[in-house]
């Protein structure tokens, strides 16, 4: 699964601690496998452990929770086409605050 990152995501990433980055990297391993399955069959459900759902205020944007027990870890993404195939554009990463501008 190919991905790209917005400038906002890159800026948010620099503000994360090393521990937060590692938590996200761990979740991403599961996320990308699940995303490949969703692309292959849209009826497939996302793993509950990732808590992926649409952002209510921005229907084309999705959110993923990568840390529940502190620090609060969220990331937003959208489906895009990259080199002719389905891909992910990571939009924001951080705490619940990212939903002000997902």
C-alpha cells in the first residue's frame, strides 16, 4: 500500500515523542495489512483494535486511534490514487486536537 503525507502530518510528526512515533509505527503494520484487504474487498471490516471510522465533520476523511491509554494517539487519512492504484494520504497525527482541522 503506497502512502503520502501532507505537510501538516509532517509537522505534527516532528512534535511527537519517540515513544509516540513507535506506537504509531506499530499500529501502521496492522493498518497497512488491513487497508490492503479493504481495497481487495470493500465488504471487509477494519480491525476493531485500530478503531477506524469516518470523521463526522469531514466525510471523506477517516480517523484511526493508534493509542488509547496515553498519550491519546489519533491520525487522520483519506483514500487517494497514487501511481494508478489505491493509496493513503496521511493528513494529521497527534491527539484529539487534530480534529479541529482534520
